[in-house]
């Protein structure tokens, strides 16, 4: 049940005002099992058969495939240089075209320009290892926390909860985290008078880079600017930046050319694509867009922290997952499903010796 949050206490003087929004309370993960329909079991069986080919042998990275694919992304999308709006790639007075609505533009004013970092906030050289963490319910009881945090660079999506009781499954380290506008609207009332709780919620990410969709749609801009102002006003260590809509357009064009023709790429898929430019080795956790577990078909919540359904209006998670699974089978990246501690006990794939 959705409840309208009542205004309480003193308004902490947000710089922009917008109508109050409905707030949804977060529910704890549902770990108990519940009945699964016969259709779901049939779909699960088909899914398991499909992924079985990829998991028939222990995974092995194929450097040639990785290098080729990473180079393709870099030459077509330029994520390492242009994924984030900076003062260098988006000059004062330039015109930004919104990625979600190319008919709308915004000119870079002095005020807007001042919120851009001068240079790209991420180092130019590649990290050796990166974890990209989705929010799928498959992370519950996965024991993947330590493995996730062992990567040099950890990317998370949509400012997820990282409570201490979740740490063993999802870890806590974060270097880059995205924020979905719907969270700012619903959970923090569009930052009209809930700025301090918003900033408090970011403490768990310490000095990570916070990537905002400021230029996806025109109605995102003021909302994301309020987030930036709140972070500045409360001296938060987190570093807010904006997705470059040019990068999002280039990425969408590239994936459409590969056959992925959904309305908009999901945040998780975008971050995987970016990681493949930024990292030598990419591991995915929490990416499983189905309601049952691939190992034994037990039911899963949609997210590891709640069971709210994802929007199907723009994103097609199963379609994206097919491409992720293909890259897994090609040794470009690795998807982790199930118990990470059990994975460690699996024998490594041996390279066949050539006969002379």
C-alpha cells in the first residue's frame, strides 16, 4: 500500500520546489519460499537448459574476445572519455540534447556549468578487476559479499541499501553508484523538504562517484540539480556527476546494431557496458531477471531488498540478459549465479596442450 508522506518539521530550504510525491516504504527481503506456478517451472526449466551450455564447463576468460569487444565499445561509444559530463567535454554555452527526448535541449548556463567537474572523475588507466552489482533477489544467501568487495572497482545501481545484515551477500565497497530519479521522487519527496535524509542515506557510499541521469529528460534536470545542491550544502563526501547523454545515445545505437532494440537500456546494462571499457576483468553479481532461481527453481524476490516489480515500459531485462549470457559464454565477462563460496571450490578450467 502506498502512503502519502506528510510534511513534518522545518523545510530545509531546497533551492527548487516541486509537488510532493508518493513515498514507498522499503520492505525487508522475503526469504521464505512460496508456491511456484507450473508455467514458472516450465519457464525455469527452459532457462536452465539455456544457461547449462554456458555453465557446462568452468568459466575461463578469453582475452582475445575481451580485447576485441572492449575496443569495439571504446571506438563506438567512447565511455572512458565521455560517459560523464565534464567542463572539458561540455563547454559553457553549449547545447545539450536530452538522451530520452532528442526534441528537447538545454543550454549550459554559468550555474549549470559550475556543477560539472573540470575533468573526468575516474582515472584514465584501466582497473584490473571490477564488480558490477545488480540488485536482483538472486543475491539473497549468495555469500558473494567478500568476493564483490575484493575487486579494485565496485559499481552499484540505484543507491541500494547496504545494511550490515546484507553485507555477507552484497558487500559494502562502492566506487561508483547510480541514482534513479524515481527513488529521489518517491523516497525523498523530490528533495523538496527531505534533503537531509537523502544525504544521510549516501553516507554508506563514502566518497564514491554518484552518477545522476540529469540529462535523460528535461524533468530530470531540476531534480538532479537539487540532489547536487543538497550534497554540497551538507558537505557530503560523495561526488555527484551526470551521465553524458551523448554517451547514452552512442551506446544505444551500438546495441541496436547488435540486435538489442528495446526502448531504453537499463541502468545495469549501461554500467556493464561502461565497465567493459574501464576494466580488464568484469564480474557481474545480482543480474538475474527471472522470478525463480536457476539452480533449483525456488522463488526469488525482484530485488534483494524488496519485491517491487521493475518497470517493463522501457526496459526488457530478459532480452538484455541474453546478451550478458552470450558475453559470459564468450569469456568477455563473468556472471555469478548462486553461492559464491561454492564457486570457489569448483576446479579451474584446464587449457588443453597442443600435440607436437
